[in-house]
């Protein structure tokens, strides 16, 4: 099973600044978790962004993030296996993880993440032709 290393960061100017930075990024990334689910089957506003990157320190520097143990609003995930970046969806100008990956990430996530996974799975079951194609 592939391992993923995570680190927590603060986007001091909020998540909108993170999205703007990612839209212009020239490094591989994939948005996952609550952000993707909220755009499809919203449960609650996104307060914590989860993003796969190859190099968390470099991505944080480019995006203007500050390391944060408390008050973090961004989790940077570094997968051991870079093949995750080979398949992505495009949602609102952002490269996002495929929906089955998003569901898996939410099922193992904190707080309301499992409820978001359930809502997303319900949507996926009702709209299989949209996302599976």
C-alpha cells in the first residue's frame, strides 16, 4: 500500500488565495477531500484544503504558505507513488483527484469528512455516467 506524508500549513490570506495560486502553479498538484466534495455534494463550507504535491516545502514556498501546527487551513500530502498525478479531473480550473480517491481520502479524514464521503458517494451512485466516463 502506498504511503502518504502530510504536513499542515496556513494560507494567511485564506483559501481563495490558495486556489488562485494553484491555478497558476507549474508544479504537479491534485486537490482532494472537502474542497472537491463541496463542489459536487456540499455538506458544509470548506475550512481545510487538502492538496497532493510532490514537494510540500517547495509548494508551500511558491504558494506563500506558513508552517502551522495550530490553526492550519491547508494540508499538503506527499504521496510515495507519484503515479497519482497521472490521472486528474479539472474542476473550476483546478486539477483535482479522481472521485474514488477523493472518497477514500474523506473516509479516513477528520471531523465531518466521513459525512462528506457519504454525500459524495450518494451523488456518484446517482450520476455514474457523469463521473465514470
